[in-house]
C-alpha cells in the first residue's frame, strides 16, 4: 500500500528551470541491516514539474531540493525552447535567444537567477522586447554578432532600445571597472587627445593646445569618452573629428570619421554643416 504524502508541499515552487505543478506518487525503498535483516523502509516523493522549455517531467523531492535535477534534460541537450516565445528559438539566432532569455527571466520570473538584482528592484524588459522577435529585430538593426553583449547606459532603468547598446566583453570591462584600459585602443586614443591639448612637448600641441583647444570637462574622464564612442558605434579605423576646428573636443562638436576623411576636412576646413 502506498504511503500517504505528509511532507512539505512543493507545489508552485521553482527549482532551476522546473516549476512544481503538483504531487505525483510515492516510491517505497527497502533497506537491509548489516546483519541481513530487513531494515526500516524509506520513501521518495515524486512531483509533476513543468520545464521552461515546455516539457513536463516527474522528479523526486530530493533531486529538486538538492539541485541534482534542474530541468527536464534540456540543459544537458542544449535545448532552448520557452513558453514565452511559444516555440523553439531560430537555430541561426540561438545565441541571441540565449542572451534574451537570460535577461527575460531575471527581469520577469521571481526567484530566477539574477532576480534580486533586476526584477526585484523594478528593472524590467520593455514591452517590445518581451517577445524574442522584437529583441531579435533590434539586434539585426544594430549589426549584432556572437561575442557582443548588451549593456545599459543607465543601470536604474530597464532593458530597452533607448537604454541599451552592444559591446564586447573587453569593452564592458573597461567601462564597468576600468580594467584593461591600457590595452584598449580607445584608451590610447583618448590619452593622445589629452596630450595634444595639455602637453606642450607633444608634436601636435601647436595646432591644438597652443590654440586654446581642450578636452571638455566631461571627456576628462575616460569612462565618459568611452561611453560616447561606443554609443556612436565606434570601430577600429574611425577617429574623432571636430565639426568646428576652433572649438574644444566635446560630444556636441565631434563626430566619428575615417582617417582619410578627417585629414581632408582638416586641410580644407570643410565640415558637414558647411557643405552645400
């Protein structure tokens, strides 16, 4: 005769990707004493669980509470289906789907990894990005490639096109913690700009600092300069160009340009606002 369940009710609780839907059954396990006699039996309680990928499975209390089982098996297989999208993520955008899902669950699913730092603080996905298709379309428009990640400009605001941009892990580390600054090409470029404006022994000081041209107060902080360049979709081969060569280096007076174009504009003192 099956023993009635009298333990802790796990219904509604989340364990990894599994949400417990209800009690399933009890399994009796027999044990032997060292002398070979029948020992006291133990009981394992099993639960019906729904996985985030949409599959259902039955798992014992012990496997759930100890973290031994965290999915229906999709973690091991690498499957990435979701009830939110209603189906399997497109195979050609699987990595993009994983990025979206990681953000979605920490913003929208209480108890999920990262929830305390996002959803619990009111940080959410915008309505457009609550479905993968909207997020995927934004990535395509911004030339996303595997290896690039999302970063929010304002950490107190949620995830949305207006508050997010793409950056590599190296760029993120430089922006977040200041690590590896000396290894980033933008740091060397920013340092050279400061030297041109402030160091009288610099070769270009006569054409910049000696004429009263300076870095604006905001750009004296490398993090601010770095954030502006990333927001302008900086890449190797682009340089900061002043629209008006008589004014300082600042976000309002600068744009990104190819080096040859920069040299051409500087020689003729012709800039976009002056072109016919």
